[in-house]
C-alpha cells in the first residue's frame, strides 16, 4: 500500500470535516461512528439512487478519517488502486465500500460494528494470522 499525496489526503480530510460539521459530530471517535451508522440507517429507505454515490463518498471520508485518527492509520492507495486507510502497515480498509455495504445490508454490515472490530483485527494480524482486507 502506498500513502496518498498531500493534496488528495487534504481533500479527503476536508470532506470528512464537512460531514462532521453537517451531522453535528463532536470528533472522529467510536461514538461518532455509531451516530454515522444511525444516520446511514435513516437514509437507507429514502435515499434517491442519484444521490447514493455522493453520500457514500462523503460518509466514507468521515469513516476513513475516524479510522486514521482513532487507530493511527493513514490515507493510502491499495494494491488495486482504491483509496482507503492503512493501519499499522498490515491492514487496509476501504471506508467507501463499508458505507456502501451498510446501505445495502443494513445493520448486519454496520460501520460502527466494523469500527469496533479494528483492535481485534490488529491483534489477529500481529499474531501471525492472515492479513484481513475489507
């Protein structure tokens, strides 16, 4: 995974900050990601298809920035060229995919549940288990 250059990272961070402000979230923390999951649930049934991509991009920026700040990650490009967050040089997560999954599957694919699972995933990879990619 390679770290994205500064202008791209700044744009992602700026988009995350706009979401934080618009949703009235205090910080980039687990409770804020829980609020994000509730917001996604509220949008699922009423979201026009034409607005989905923009919503996924915006909310994915917030989720990604929360991963960066909470787990000392960094915005990066994956091996497939996708934008995501690398953590501890061992894990790579695509926050846009995760938001999209919750929009598709509901709470069964909650971004909050995923967010809370990251410490366990870090422990699993440090104990020699296969790298997990979401």
